[in-house]
C-alpha cells in the first residue's frame, strides 16, 4: 500500500517538474524574444552617416577585389582599374549599408564561424571613415536555411546575426554594378543635333532657333515631334549592357569598320559619336563604342532599330497642330468663296462675307476636318508649280491659344492628286484624294 502511495507521489513530482521546466523554457523564450522585437530589430549594423565613409573595399570569396574612394565629393573606382563610378548607384549602396538593421542575433559567442559561412566570409566589406571608428568591416556569410536572410558579423565583435535577404544583393557588388555605365555622357535633353547613318541612308535632325526639331533634307522641314521624343527617350539614360573590352583600339574585331549604325550627337557639352558594329556572340545585343569613352560595350538590339528610320518616318505629317477647343478665328478661301469665322466666348459667328451665328457642333466638325489634314506621302522637293501650290486654290488660316498663334495651310488639286503645305514649309505633302472633299462638306454645313 505504501509502495503504491509512494509511486503516486513520485508521478506527481515528475509532472510538477515537467510543468515547471516547460514554464521556465517558455519564460526564457519570451525573454529572449523581447530584446529581438524591442532592440535587435531596430539596431543598426553601423551607427554612421554615409557622408563619413571615405572608402570601401569589396572582397568577394570568389572574385577580384576592388576599391572605391570618395574624391572631391565624388566616388570613383580606383583599384584594380581606375573607372568612373555611377554616383546614383553608389549612393544607393551606401544607403543600404548605413540603414541596415539586425534581424536576429543567432549566437553571441559562436564556437565555429564555419557553420555560418563566415570563415572565410563569402563577402567582406572593408570601410574607412573620417569619424569614429576610423575603419570597420562587415562580413557576410551563407544564406540562412530558409533563405530568408544572410548570416553576418562585424569584425571585432564575436556575435553572429542575420540580415534581411534583400541586403545581400544591395551590398555584394561587382565593379560592373557600380561603374558609370552611361553609353552617352551628353545630356539628351540638351542635344541640338542628331546625325544618323546606316546602310547607305543618312539624315540629320536639328533644333531651329525656336527650339523645335527640324529634319534637314535640305531644306529644313518640320520633324514629327513624337518620333523625335521617342529617339531622345532612347538616348536618355542609355546604358552599357555588358563590357566585352575595356579598350576599343582593336575596333576591327567588333565590326566598327563597316558599322550597322553611326550616331553623331551634338549638344551644349560637345559632340560624341556612337558607332554600332556587329552583334555579340549570343546575337542578342550589338557591340558599340563611344568616341568619348574607352570601353567596347553592348547595346540592346531595339536601340538600333529605333534609329533605322527613313526620312518620311521623321517628317511631321499633321498640317495643323491647333486644338479645336482653343481655336479663336478661322479664315477660309476655296474656289467657291471666302469666309471668316470668329469665336466670342462660347459662341461662333461668321463675320464674312455676312454675319451669322454658327452652330458650335458644326463648327467643331469643321475644325476637326481641318485638324485631320495629314500627309500620306512626301513627293520630291521641287518647284511648287509642279504641285499646283504656286497659286493654291485653297487657303486655311487658324488662330488659336492664349498667344493667338496663327497656322496657315495652302492646298490644291492637280489631276487626281491633292497637295498641301504649311505656309512656312518649303516642301509639299500629298494628302488622301478625299481630304479636301471632307473639309468642303463640313464647310457647306456651316
């Protein structure tokens, strides 16, 4: 009986001990998690402003070391080869470094750093500063088992902690990631002239004194602003995709002797020539060089095709540019007569040859037909008499906008063809055969 009672007591003690151990473990777990949420997550790896960092040496476990240094306020790549640095990319790197925070302290005193890929480290960042400390290093190791983070350690402090996985890509840089990869160092928005040559075709775009792009045939004619904007967009932020060689002297190897495309770009900062040779081995990109830069680099194939346009692709096809809502005065001359229309606030009136109120809807239709006048093609530049434009039978003049800009278009029929030009254009355009019929129909409705 006593033995049974003793056994029950022993069981009760064991249960009590197990319960006490569970509560103790839970209490310790909660106490260890509390610093993580309140301190560790908010603790920066380095409490230092980016402006104090003077140099960074990148040391990958597998790969070539390189050093970047701040000189006269700008970052440059000094070793192993002097290269201009991308200031924006380096600023992003410094921001990631100086704002990085610990996620979790894995082991304050690890027995072996090899367990975390830190002996030797997968990546070592050695930094010098003009503050305290004057130098420090961040060691990056293996990814955590879940790949949600990366093991890390600050040299001189034994503890191993984790960083967010995205920081690995932000901090583990190669020279190509940080070098200045601009394929054009002129500002695209400051360009004044663009010369293009490819496969026997040549054309030049040039800004006129009013700041509008012309196509120089000669003579200069209006260039399509949307097409020009597309070309400038291609040049704006043009970057090297890869760098096959740091020296372009052996240009024959890359097809620069018989280039696929040659761009001569002139702006307020000078002139640069981009020569595009043959495709690379993969056939996805074109090899290229810039007269102002040292390396041979590659550009996407789409860049080349964007500039392989003919002159007609570049010419402005719209004869008018006004908006129907901004029009204020319209003067019309056709073989049937002469009319003048003026808008007073929201009401349109015919003022010549006689006064009459005009339906706003019908006037808008007429303005739309004028605005729709658009070139189908461009004949060779010659005497205007060849196209019936020495004595045009149609004249349309529209005044619009706050500045009362006036646009005038002359047109005429010659056989089955309809030709027209803006009064400021030296060259004619050919319109669809029914273009003036649509205008006359809308005019008759007035």
